[in-house]
C-alpha cells in the first residue's frame, strides 16, 4: 500500500510559481515601465505508457494562466521579456512519453505603467 502510494505521488504532475521583488532603480525595463518583480512559472507531468499523469502541459497554461496570472496578482500591468521553454511533443520526443516526463517553463519581468504613459 505505501509503496503504491509513493509511486503515484512520484508520478503526479507538479507546478510551481516563483516570484522575486526587484528594486526599480536596479532593473531597467524601458521607458514608461517600472519593474516590480521577476516571475517564473513551471509545470511538469509524468508519462507512463503514453498516458499523461495527470497531464496538461502546454504553453497556454504556463504563460497565460500561471505567469500572467501571478504577475497580475502582484499588481503588474503587463509582463515583458517573456522567455519560454517546453519539451517538444513530436518527432523522436514521442518516445519520452513511453516512460518519462514533459515540462514547460515561462519567465518574465512584471511591470507597471509609469507616469500614465502605458504602451501596450
């Protein structure tokens, strides 16, 4: 019983959001923007015999739901300098779904508009 519980726990997907506040005078974000934080979102899902446990690793979720959602919760108007990385889902990478994992990550600089000169 304990062994099977440990295996299920190890194979479960996990996600995390990490933030760090920054001093606006130490980080340049361009004109009209005041940096408030660096935000990083990461999600991982295990695969056993091509079945995701529990699954749903994609850039839409990691960027729009996790990264931008966390930045908005911190009071940011937008996120700039977004960088993304995801394990490919085609080609030779399909074999990784036999017994492996898939992950996606996004990070960026959360900023607020400065002096009402917000540029979309």
